C-alpha cells in the first residue's frame, strides 16, 4: 500500500453488449444499458444508459443512438470510451471529487476474444486514467460470482449467456480447461423475435418491442409448467403501412427462438465432448451452472437438462453474477492473481 493509495479508486466493470455494470466499494453503483445517444452535429453525448435506451428507434436525423459493444467486444471505440467515462463520472464517490482520481480496474472480457480486441479494452481503460488494469475472462468471473471455489482440483461447467456471446467453459484449478464462445445470445434472440413477427404476422416491430416480448413471454420450450399470458404487440403493418396490434403467445416465441437455442445446445455438447474424462466425472456430479441475462429465458434450464442429461442450475441474480465475480477478484487481487491478466 503506497502513500497515494487514497487517491486511487478501485472499480470492477462488466462491460456487456446489453448492460454495463460497475462495482465500487463492494456495491453495484452503475447498472445501465450499454447505449449512448450522440448529437451528430457536435459529436457530444446527449444521454447514456437508460435515458438513451428510451430514445432508441425514436430519434430524428440530428441524434443517433449507438450501442458501442457488439458480440461482447468494443465495436465503436469512441462511443464506448465516451460511455464508460460518463458512467465512471456518475459513480457517487467519484462525482463528489474535485479532480479525477487514478483508477485500479478489473474488466471482464469474453473468453474467445482476440489480442486486438483485448488491446481495445486496455486502451479504453488507459484513457480513463487507469493506472492498473486487470482483465478476467467472463466464465471465470461468473464462476467466482456464483460461489464456485475455482482453485479446487474439481471440474465445473459454467455457461454465461449474455447479450452478444454465450460463453461455455469447463473450469478447474483456477484455469479454463476447455471453452467455447458462440456469438448467439440475447441480441440474436431479439432479432429472431423481430424476424418471426415480420414473417408470420406481417408486423414490423423495433428492437425495443422485440426485447420487451422476449422478457415478458420469451420461452425456450413449448411445454411450460406455469406459462405467461399472451401479449399484445403493436407495430406497423407491412402490407397496409398502418399501425396495428396482434396477440402473441409464448409458444410462438419458443418456435422463433428454437434454431438459435439448438446452436447453443450444439456448442455445449461440443464442449462436453472435449472435456477430459476426470473432469467429465466431476461435472456429472456437480451439474451445469447458468449465468447471464439469457439464462433467465423461461424453460431454458429444463431444455438444457434434457439435452445433456445433467442437472442445470441458474445462478441467483444471474444478471449480476459476472460483475459480482469481477468485484470479488478486485477485492482479493492476490488470491485471484493466476486468473487475472495484467
């Protein structure tokens, strides 16, 4: 501990395609959608997070809404930097300061990330006045957040279904033994729903409406024990051009999402087939853990359980499992030294 440590703030960031979460002093201080609204003329930020999300699909030509992260990595460097800066500025304790403190950061990244993409995350953090930057893989952070003891010589399988990627990993002895990262997750589900509404109901809906359908009546199987009620969806009729409303049931959404979920199932089976036999025996006993927003899809755990013949558990508060793990790694830097990348 140096003399100037009181000038350094420690933050843990889960930089997600759909949501950005920040932990500071052991508490989640920022939980906002990863989206910014920018003035096209001046290039200045008008709104970030929830406010910008409300503007999505409703802007005029002088305002554009940007989602700076795609498939779990930074796609728009400038917009992502502006967004993270704005979020960090809004952390209550940092807001009260007269000057920008230097930061010690732990940021989680997808396991299938390339060196160039890692570089982009590092550069973004350096521009934020970060003096120490640690990176941690998402499945690893999710495992820590769920409460799995990752240092044991015991295999655990974690599936983190986020907004841009689904991360599947088998973890033992503080390392990832085999993993697979597929670019099928929440965003693809949303697009599937919008496509289904266009093709089956001739109804053109926006991203926000599709997201709402996914949350309210989204399902992975057609046989749910307590199904949600049908939902009324408004949009534009593709034939007449008039606004119209149709009624949609969860069974239709299950049909719409079927192909994408099949691809996730295939990726899980592939990872299981690459798992060393001793670890496979452990997974048979411990089962599979699900984290991330996508794991909240109704019936997904039962469907994966049927496919793999293994017990499947959804983490409590799956949306925050990854950021919780990142926060724990930040608190115990020495303990998790071998899983953090400098």
